[in-house]
C-alpha cells in the first residue's frame, strides 16, 4: 500500500469491536478503512459522524491506488497492473452493471478505469456511450501504442459505423400534424 492510499482491508479487530457495539459489519468496515485502521475510538467517532450517510451500510468495494503515470506521462492500465495483484471483482457487482445492458467486458473495463468504484464505473459507462468500444479497448490495454493497436481498434470502429451507413439523408416534408388544445 502506498503512503496516503486507503488500505485494501479493514482491521478485523476494529471491525469486531465496532460490531460488538451494535454497528453493522459493512459500516464497521467502512469506518476502519476511513480512518486507515487507526484505532477503535477514531473509527467509532467516524461512525457517529457518518452513520446517516447514504450507502453507509452498503458493502465495501475494494479500491486500487490511482493509475500510476510513468516518466513518459503515459498512464499504466491493465498491462501494468497485470503484474500487480488485482482484487477479485465481485460477480454481484458485474451482474449489477451488466443488468443495465452492458457486457461483462465493458463492466470490467469500467471498474478498472474507475479504481473499482461501482458508482464511478456506472458513470464512466454512461459517459462513454458514443465511443464505448474504443474506451473499453484503451482500458483493457488494447491501445498500447499510437501507431499499432489503436489504429486497428479505430479502423474496427470505423468499419462498424460504415456498415450502418444507409446513404444520404435526403428527405422531403410531406405534411405537418399539429394538435392545438
């Protein structure tokens, strides 16, 4: 864990003590993570300040540190992370995002692009509707260089758009229907 990064796991001792005080397991885990597993008193104070927050009792989804930028100012994505230990993605999270009409590959890419935060992943999917295949390819490491793979991905997307082309849009207005009232 990098300094300043949120720990990946809550301290079981802190969670157990908070649960013995009557707090939920998910809320206790969230508190321990929020205070970087400092101590029970600090975590308890955090619980009192945040127990009314929406999502307080929602399951905690592990997060990764932000994408690392190398000396060439290129973000490392799944290719760089593949050497690191990636958290297992909860199948329930995949199902939740897939139920919105996205493929498993698209939801996995969205989670990877947003440090495994489900709310941000849903927003990422919605904000990339126009170029979703290209964005997924970039996140999954298929866009490795500016010359090679990105051109093949771009040409693949262009070919899909060309297949949908049904000719020039020449239309003639025949009538206007209006309802007043």
